[in-house]
C-alpha cells in the first residue's frame, strides 16, 4: 500500500502549503487522492517533486497492507495460489535422460 505521509512531513519541513501545490499544477482532486493514500501518476509525482524540490522517497513510501497479506496467506493455505509450472526445457531434458 502507498503512504503519502512523507509528503506532508516534507511540506512541513520546507514550509510548502497545499496552495503552493495547487499553483504548481496539482488539482484539488489529486490533493484529495493524496490525503486518502490513493493512486497518482508518475507525472503527478514528478510535479510534486519539482514543486517541493525533493525526491520520490520524500513524497511516498510503501507499507504492508494487513488485509492484502492476510488474503494472500489464506489463498496460499487454501491452495488457490498455483505454484510456478516447470519450464518446457527442464521437462525435455528430463525426458531425454
């Protein structure tokens, strides 16, 4: 899951307001998406980095989503996640031996 808390910290440290983001080309809808840790485009990330004079690491970070982890673990234990099939080249070499 993406977390934009580094953005708010960076903005506070650099004394950058949401208004400055708006003037830099980030619209209200995108600000709302950021507040709710939604998805943004790489172009938007680039704009934010330019406005804040920072790197992407100062805008976002990745955190584990407990719901996603639980559902993946449950699916694996239920056998719903298939294992990777053997490649054909391996199967051929075993057949010729």
